[in-house]
DNA sequence: ATTTCTGCAAAAATTTTGCACCTTG
DNA sequence: CAAGGTGCAAAATTTTTGCAGAAAT
C-alpha cells in the first residue's frame, strides 16, 4: 500500500496577502510570474515577501482558483482565470492572450481512437504573431 | 530602429557531444530535462559538463532540430521530435506522450474569427489519466 | 488557545557565464 | 590558424524552507 498518511486539508485563514494576490491575478491581462506578482503588490503591501507570494500561488493553484501556465524559457506563469480556455502566444514577444473559444468535441474522439484515453481537459496553444509584432516586423521572410 | 546588429549565423562545428545529445533525444521516449540528458550521456562521455548540455540544447532548439516543452512545475523539457505533434499528459504521474494526430483546420478558422490572428502552429495538450495510472487508481470520485 | 500565515534570511536548485585550452574545418 | 566548442568553476537566477512572531478562527 502506498498509503497517503491521512492528510487533512488545512482550514485556510483569510489573509490580505492571499486575497490581494488572487484579486490582482484576476484582473491582470498578462500571465504574470511570481516575481511580477510580488513586484506589483509590494507597493500596497510593503512587507510582502517573495516567499509568501510563492506559497500563496501554490495554495491558490491547489484550490483551483488559478492555473499554472508553463511558459517557454522555463518560468512558471500564473493565470487568474480558472475556467478552461486556450492561449494565443506571440512568437515574437512572448505575450500570452486568453482565447475563449471552445475545443471541438472531435478532438476528444480523435484521442480516444488514437490512444484509447479519455481527455478530462484539452488545452490548445496557438502560436503566431500578435498584432503589434506583426506590424512592427518586416523581416519575416527576408532573413538569410 | 531596433536594429539587429547584423548577426551572422555561426558555422557550427560537428562535435561528438552535440551529435550524441541530439541522437539521444530522438530516441528518448520521455521528454527529458537538461539534467536528465546530462545524466544519461555522462556514462559514455565522462567529461560531459552540464554547461555544455545547456549550450547545446539551446543551439539545437535554435536550429529547429528539437523543441522546448515547457512543463508545469517550471522545468524546461526537450522534445527530440521536431515535427509538429501534440501531447497527452497524465494528470497523475506527469508523463508526456506524443500524439501524432492532426489538428482540425477548423481551429485556425476559429482563431481568425475570434482574433483576426493567423496561427503558424497549433499545439494541443490533452490531460487525463494514462493507462497505468487509471488502473492503479480507484480513488477518483471517492474523495471528500 | 490553536492552527495557519507572514516576513525574513538562509539554503537548494536551476541556469548562465568567463576563461583557458582543445577541436573542427 | 581561425571560428567554434568544451570543461570547469564561479556567478546569477529562481524557488523552497526553517523559524519566530503575528493574525485569524
């Protein structure tokens, strides 16, 4: 038996720090890193420590209130929108945008046919150039 | 002007280290981290340094020979299969499996309609339980 | 009162770099 | 021999932890 040693879920206390982190992530348009989250909130909570931010992000993820988004380059980013959605990621500037479109049910079927597995959740990442970068950028096919 | 200062691509030399890293990644069934790659190869290349592995992975990515896969938890992983494909990720054990199915063209259309952007590349991640974990695991709806 | 949380600082873990010396072309 | 590459070690980052005191329930 690989017994999980009877782990009771702790009763969470409500703290200003955690509340603000969640609230801020919800309104953030980008998908911030732990450091960016700390940076943004340290103005109004001057003693907020990075450790506290890390610990709270972990709690919020485990409670399903936010999502972890693994971003290329290795950093973890956080997404204040826990509803299933997809992402458009700019190849040039790395910006991540939420897309609230629905995954075609066909995909789940394809998976089942290919592997016999059932998908609980499907996440689609679209890569391309965001509007700003597309304009900004003429050297798209020119390079040698 | 944000001039790219006329950067000439270096002529790469062929080295045993780089060759073996690429070759090993191609046959690897998992999606290894830099550390795992080093660990696996240090037997046959006893002086192989981690720094070299990092530098070569970066080169191989930039040449499009391998892919970076950002995995939750923050670590970067590498995928020796540069052809576009998708992933099935086990919620329980974290294993990542390649899926060689084709994204429905409908998706690109949806993106265009929703955002007016064009997708160069679409990556789909399916989350669920792999076969081993599904069997292994009876406590799926039982938890309080 | 008891449990959970915070801030701070130290410790780990991960990734990047500088540099002297080898290798490839 | 010139351009790249390697190994090693130090430095820079990023994330995790231990602890004593503070807050929440």
